[in-house]
C-alpha cells in the first residue's frame, strides 16, 4: 500500500506541475503575441497624427528649408527618377502614379520580411502605384542586383548617392524599414517607421489613388 500510495502521489505531483508548465507556456505565448501586436500597432500607427507639413520619415522644418531641391534616384533598371522637393511633398518628373518610397538596407531583417508584402501591393496596384526601394547602404549595383534577385523584388530599387540626398531631404530616417506615401501630384499622404501590416498600406494606397 505504501509503495502504491507513493506512486500515485508522484503521478499527481507530476500532473500538477506538468499542467502548470503547459499553462505557463500558453500564457507566455499569448503575452508574447500580444506584445508583438502592440509593438506592430505602435510602429504602424505612430505617425497617423502628423500634419502634411511634417513628413515621416519626418521632414523637419530644417529639412524643408534645406538647399536640396533637385534629386536624382538611379534605378537598377537603368533609368533615373528626377525628383523636385517642395514644402509638402516631392514632384516626380513625368510621374503619373502615386509613389511609395521604401527606405531599407540589405542587412535589415524586417526590411527583408516586408518584401513579399510590397510585391503583393506592387502587383495589385500596378496601374495606380509605383513602389521604389531606396537603399541606404554603400553597395555596388551588382551586389544590389544579386540581393533583388535573391529576394525576388518585383518593384524598382534605387542605388547610389542620390538615395542619401533624398534621405536628407526627408529630414533624416529614424529607423529601418521606413516608408513614405505620396499622391500622383506629389502631395504627402502618410509615413511609416517599422513593419506595417499589408492591409494598412492597402487602405492608405486606396486613399492616395482616389
């Protein structure tokens, strides 16, 4: 009886702590998911209340007064985007679509993670939107082409010194990835820092292309 009782007691103790560990793991998982959701929501929505005179990635007052007015973005496809800065946006020469500029680096994991979502949006809004990846990193064209091929980037990518001038004209980038959305007429719509849900971008793009 003593041995039997000891075995039963041991099983009860094991079951108690086993369930406790399982519940603890579930609680930790739920807490982690909630925390990640809050961080994502915070990153995605932190700039919703900015005025059109304060772009994000942020165009500060000093940036608005900057002497940088004309910017050339060299694209991997061999063409050049000619951009003119004004107080509340950027005009693209011969631009007929809304534009989403995405600032990134090849070493940045979140930048890589957002590529499939940007590809989806590029395909869905191909008649209304241009997406331009703006590399903020000193890489050769061949290196960037290899990166674009490896990650199957389906939108345009800009390389070279013009990218850093553009970043300066925007007032400086606070973190990567960072994006800024403009209407076809060059007016600023919305800026983002960090990963943004594809649905949120889609809603803003719909607003920008109306």
